[in-house]
C-alpha cells in the first residue's frame, strides 16, 4: 500500500529487545469532498501511527511538517479504553520512505536586517 501525508510530530527512536531499534512517527492524511447539494467543502484528516524498522538514522530527516510518501502495509490497533468503549487507531508498517518536501527550519531568532549602504554626498567619491 502507498500513502502520502505530513509528519505531525518529530520521529523518535525506541530501543526494543535484542538491541533492535524502531523509528516511530505519525502522519496526517488530508482529504476533502463536497457533499451532494452543498457548496461547502468538508475536510477530513486521518492520523496514522507509523513504524520503520530498517534504519533509525532517518530520524534526523523526519521532522514535523515533512511531506512523506510511504510504502508498506496498514493495520488496525483496537483496544477498550477507560470509558469501557472500543477505540482504534490505524497503524502502518513502513517498508520504504520517500521524502517529498522537507520541513521548514524553525528559527527562534528573527533574521538580521540587511545593512544599509552609506551614501556619500560627494559625487566624485564613486567606486567606478
């Protein structure tokens, strides 16, 4: 199966038994449609929990906002919550990751303003 979505939280590496590592991340898949007889567009967001077992080194590239195309198999995790209701989440066992758009760098400090050039009042002082 192939899915495309944006990463909603930076990927994290977890160590499991026998010194194996798994890369976990979640993506949001956006979709929209127009109901019959309506002019308003409905937007749907589906969240999918993904795991990648082949290389934990990709964690440095899988940051929040990165657009990825994933290949693998989808699954379902079903459980009974504290409210005694059945809940579920989609899972995706990823076999290949293709990064389509990298996340924008988040700078906490504003970019410095460009320096203004000094204008000389003497026209004979031109550099050419």
